[in-house]
């Protein structure tokens, strides 16, 4: 299951996102400051208070890299890139 988020475009590839999901917890909902990845290109963003995506600041990126979630971010990003090689998401 995924949670609805305000419709937004990936700043890198233009992919339109309107839902977010946490692969390890079906019932999770996004919160302020959570990291999120574009499902098409793997670009990293953070959710702001309105659950809109924003590019992390240098400081936020450092904090994320020092957190327990970073390994998961890397793994998921790697998986997205692998899937995109063989099953690319079409532009919409
Ligand atoms: Zn993207």
C-alpha cells in the first residue's frame, strides 16, 4: 500500500509522483523530514511539512548519511537503478 502525497514532479527527470510507499512497512505514512526517492531516476528528496519533496540541504544530507536510514536509501536507490535498466518506467 502507498500513501497519497501532493502531486509533484521529480526535479531531475520530471517523473510525476503522487504516492509514496515504504518498502519495509506497508502501513507507514510519510512524515516531515523523511527521505524519499524518485521511483524513476532514484533522485533523493526529503519531505517538507506539507509532504512536498525538496532537495536536501548539505547539512540535511550529512545528517541523513549519518542516520540508520542511509543504508536503506542506498539499497533502494541501487534497486531502482537496476530495475530501470531492464524495465524502464515510461514518461507520463
Ligand atoms: Zn526522477
